[in-house]
C-alpha cells in the first residue's frame, strides 16, 4: 500500500486527524510524554481505521505544521490583526486555546513546510538526517511495526477512546524506549548520580544558572571518574526523570495515598524535600530561562533556537515497572546492550520516555535572557573553581568496576579498609588487595630508606607519611593535568588507594642535567651538561644485576605481556613519550619554587581492568633529584642520604628535614599565584552560541572567561569603556573579538590596548569568504591574529597564560600527549586490521 506518496493532505484527511487529536486522552499523551513516536504510530493506526493512509512521520509533520499555522494566526489576532486566517482555525482553537502564543520567524516556517513536503514526496526516505518540523530530532527507538511496538509496552486501547472516568484512573500511556547509549541506568549508576547531585555546589549551580548544559558536562565528567560512561544529555535526562518521579510520589503522598513509591525516594527527599512543588516548578522555569506562564506549554515540545542554543532538549522521563529488560531486548537487540538480570525485576525494570523540548522566545525573550546571562556572569566566575575542579580526583575505571569506584568515593578518607592478601612488597612499600573494592589495591609506605639496591638500609621515623604526601600531591597534579595514572586517592597518612596494575619491570629515567650514574656510564661528559630535549633512558628491574640499562630493541624483543597487553613498538613509544611529558610538567611546576628538577625516575603498569598503560608505583623524594636554585650543594632529594659517609642519628635527621622540606613545598605545586582571564567581546547577541564554545574551551584549561556585548561600529565609546574596565583591575587579560560581517571590534581593540587581542569571527556559509578579510587585512601597527575555531581561540589564550601559570601549561602539555597517543593507538588498530 502506498501511504500517501506524492499527495497533500485533503480536507477530509485533516478533519480525521483533528478528530483524533481532539480526544482528551491523545492531547494528554502529547502533553505528558517525552518521545512521541509511539503516539503518532497510534494516531496513524486510528487514521487507517477511518480510511486515511498516512504513516507516523507524516502525521507528526502535519501536526506540527497545523500547530505552527494556528499560532501564527492567533498571534496576529492578539496583536490586533484580524485579517489573517486559516482553515480549521476554530477546531484548532478548541484544542490549543490554553497554550501561549508566540510569533515564529520565517526560517521556522520554511522548515515546517519543507519537512511536510519532503515527507509527502517520499515517505520511505529516512528523514532523520535533517530537521523534522520545528528543529525536532527524530531519534526514537521504537520498532517500525506498530503492533510489535504495542506488544512490548503497557496495553493501550486501540479502539474507541476510553471514557473520561477510565482515562482519569488509568491514563493510557503510549511510551517508547529511550536511546541512552544502548543500556539502562543501573542501581549503582543512579546512586552515583544522586551522590554527585547531593553536592551543595552542584545544587546551587542547578538553581542559579540559566542554562545547565555545562553543569551536566561536569556531572558526566565526575561520573566517568567513577567508571560510569554517560554523556551530559543522559545525565540531564536522568536528573529530570528522577525529579519528575519524585514529585509524582510526593504529590501522591500529600494527597494521602501511601501506595505510590519509588526507589531512592529518601535520598531525593533529602535533596528536594526542602522546597514545595511550586518552588521547584519555579526553579525549573528559571533554570531554563522561560517565564512562569510558559510552564503549561513546555510539554508540547515547541521549538525555536535561543541565543546560544545548541539544539539540545531538556527532557523528563516517566518510569514503569511493567516492562522488563528482557522484553526490551526483544524489541531491538541492536539498540540495547545485554544487561545481566542479577537484581530484582523492580530494579532492572525501566520504561523511559524522552521529550524533545526547546523553548520559543521572541525579541523580548532574547533580551531578557541576555540580561540574565550578564547578571549571573560574576556569580558563575566565583563558582567556576568548584564547578570544574573535582576534589575527589578519582581515576577513571571501566563500567565493570563502577560499584568499587562509587564505594571509594563515598567512603570517608581514613576509614578502615578490609585488606586482602599481600600482592607485593618492595624496599619502601607494601601492596595489598582490597576485597571490597575489586580492581584496586592499597599502597602502604614504610618508614624505611634505602640506597644501592638496599645495600644501605635504615629506618627513618615519619618517612612513610612524608613519602605518601609527596606521592599523593604529585599524582593529583598529573591527574588534573590529564595524565592517566593508577592513583585513586589518598587514604591515610601513610597509604593511598590505586588501580590494580600489572607492573612493567622497567624504570624509565628522564634527565635534564648530566649527573650521577650517567657520568660513570658516559665518561667524558661533564657534570652539568644539559640535554635538549630531555634524555630518556630505561633500566630493567633486576636487583641481582644492579638494574642493567636496556635499549628499546631489547624491551620489544622481550615480548612482555601484562594483563593481556603485549608490549610492542607502540607501547614502548607511548611510555617514552609519556615519560618526557611527565618530566616536563613536573619541571615546569617546580620552577615557581625556584627549584630545578634534574632528573626523574618513574614506572608504568597495565591497568588490569582497562588494559591500558598508566603511570603507576610512586613518585616521591626517592624518585628525583631536586636542586634549589639549581645548586647541587643544596640538594633536597635522596642523594643527600646516598652521599653520607656514615649514617648517624644526626645525619638521618638532616635527611629527614630535606624530605620534609620537599613534602611541604610539593603541596604548593597544586596552586598558582598567577591570575588570568579571557574576555570575549561579541558584536551581537546572535553570536552567543559561538562565544559559549570559547567559554567552554577556556574552562577545560581552568581559565575564567567572561562574555560581553559591544559593537565597535555602533558604540565605540562603550567598547573602549569596557576595555578600560578590564585594564584597570590589573588582572592579565586576553580579549577575544567575535564579530561577523565587517569586523571592526578586533582591530579597534588591538589599536587601543597593550593586552593581547585575537579575532574569532563566526563566519557564515554565504559571505564567510568575503567577511574574513576584515579580520585578516589590518592597518599597520595592529597585531591581531585570527583563528576561526572557538577552541583555537581558547587554546591561544591558554598558551599565553601558560607562560606564567604552570597549571595551565600542564593541561596544554597533557593535551598534546593525549592527542599523540590517540593517533598512535589508532594507527596500531588500523595496521592490525590491515594485516
């Protein structure tokens, strides 16, 4: 049967659609569900019973177009223009009269009409590649066969609509299965999300911000450190789901009903119970930037892009215990990953609806949003550190170890841990399994100091705590920079928790200055010779043979295999490149303390869960040579112990003071006295989305970013006043000029300030080739570089600040390393596939 190929909707077909649409149960479903594919499958089924052959996509497109046209006419009527009219206006008015009426632009009108025409012309074509109706995404997961779809969900009456009494008692939901990366949220994942949500800083951000995408990106990043891989959309969807279900249960309990309940009610009540339903609804309106009177309309999924809108929709979910995961898998095995049914059916049962929702705003709404953004800039800048810094510094682990990571995060530091068998014991530390935390071990330091492969060995009271403090600070610094390490967190004064790794028996040494054993192995080289780039060496761990030096070829030919990973050329290259990057980050970090990092010794291991190479073992005062002011005679490292001719209590006290000196100053590596900020100047509010990308990229480097609106053409005096405002407070600033068409903003700023200015114009497809010349060809005496990428502009600013801020520089250096590693691994996979 050809479902409406090449023909428009007739009056009889539209009347049939309106008759189905006007049913109270259908209208309630359209307002209350999150994904509406199932509803329109049902509507198409009803239309077939009335002799109208249309598929669900055509029904939805017509529904959107009729709603758009009605609102256009209604808006005109409300504005005093009674000449504009349409067919079926009174029928639609009876259905939609309680919705707010907003004027839509010609662009949205074009999208609506084009969508309907495309569906009418070729209904069998996959239209999900473009925009459906008013920027609606078509990514529902229900199967194409409506009968198969209906058989997998709560029974829905397909005949006559239910009576009003029946509808009020048991509303007939027509759900679809939401696509969340192919798997549902487990109990442990939800518990981790609620744990993060309970953070007061997160709650304040959710209550105080206009747009919450960045907050949920931060939440997703913290979940990844628990081993839970969810993107920000999924986190926001689940947040809305839990919030909605909590309110439903809370309402029911307020009405005297005790039959309705949900999981995690007590946890959510501790977070949300302080506010009433009206306060929470108001908070939701403020959070999304819409006026309170729009609350009723938000469920109709009306869409128009706001300034800075990325096209992502807020979402709320309904949950049901009537659909088991086994049934979901039958619906679409390709879209759902297997979930082991180890828990009760109520825990593994979930039915999710996703709503596609963006707000419509007209001119006044845009101005209001922009004013609110500007007012909240200061508050967001103050909270930026809490928003983007994760104090727990939990190392990433795979999903299989998520419960363990959650247990680590929730357990207080210093609490008793059940120790398993001793995995390994070295000269200065012991390694124990943690039965309650699979995939993790406890690294316990000893009050022992050795030299010459334990030829000299002494007990030094307090060394365990000193070494543990040094290692924890160094690993935290590297982790925050982006280096992959085995470190999880400091557990006690003398121990820390780490990911369980199979250690690669190679000590990697990176040298900036020639000293120590290098001079013995390379006669003729004078002490103090500097290596550019740093010199990389490797030594095989073999105490019996005094740790002989190895070449890359020896390591490759050894064909070591750890945790299923064979050490080949790619792995050797990754460890060598990582060694250099780690040394350079620590070298740069010690420079503000007026200390020279002479050399560094580190070890790598293979994480038994992720099967990837990570920095492991420890980095303490035994691992490097550290010369204050570059003076060897002031050395503070273990070399002061090696150089002792005789070990006496007084000599050991001198060595201990050196170690304590390093432990005190290593904590300063996590801080910086250097300040800096990026100020993005946009020529128009329409450039807000482009500027938000710059701000987001700045956040990854830990750089505060402020957004301002000013036009050098239309208000040069205001532009120069803003410039003077930021020059006057003494904080180093990089200005980013975002102006399309004729860019006067960047050149005017560059010609009137000594601060760096970079152009980042938001070019259009039509005139971009011509507009860019206003940013590239400048008068003499102006130094204003141009980059077209928002991320590139942020990186340019980070490179400037990184000259005096070792934390920013470390993030840049780590980003370079991780990019190189990803390319190296991609090349290895490609070669393996080719072979």
